[in-house]
C-alpha cells in the first residue's frame, strides 16, 4: 500500500466517528451517481493533486498533497430555507471538528518511514444543492504534507 492510500485509509477510519456515524458515499468522485437514498449523512475523502516540497531531509521525499472531504445530507422542508440552512450549518461544524481531530490525531501510518507532517490549507467550497432530491453537499479541501523514505 502506498502512502496516499495509507493516509486515505487512516482518515476514512476516523470519519464515521466525526460525522455522527456517517457512512461512506458509494460514489465519491461523482456524487451525482449515488442513489436518491444514498446521500443521508454520507462522506467521501479523495486525493487530488500533489506537489514536491523542496528542501527537506535527505533520503526522504516530502509532498504537499491536496485531499477533499465531501459531506452530503438531505433535507425535507422545501417551504423555506431554514432546514436547508440548518443542514449546511451542521456540515460546517462537522468540517471544523474533523480538521481539529485530524490535527490532533497525528495520523499514524502503518509503513515505517511514512509520516504525516502537517495538515493545513483548509478551504471550503460553496455548498451545493440538488433541488430534485433535496440534497446538500459541502466540499472541504485540505493540504496534507507527508514524507516517505526513498529506499
């Protein structure tokens, strides 16, 4: 298993506890492929682009890798924005709690020499709404700096 998969696996193991027993989305890369009932209290965590970090320890490679946390939930009341807003506010709180936990946990990885150095660069995208099936989604982007042995 490579370090990118180790990080993804470690974080996905933490997410159910941080999302009120949320479940992983069936389709994380294209959330529109999930069934109408596949959005309630769901999460996804996927890797994105990465860049080499200059000037680090000899014998190791250090990378800055973008990851995205996706949270989805449904809301029932279409008469006003209150329920829709409350759904998004709960997701913002889950992102805040998740970032705090990521930074506290140190994300121990199973392979000797693989380690997470820093989790930073949180950016939140605009909430997404699907009026057809009353679904809200929030995407949070993180930069995870990690290091692995070259040998």
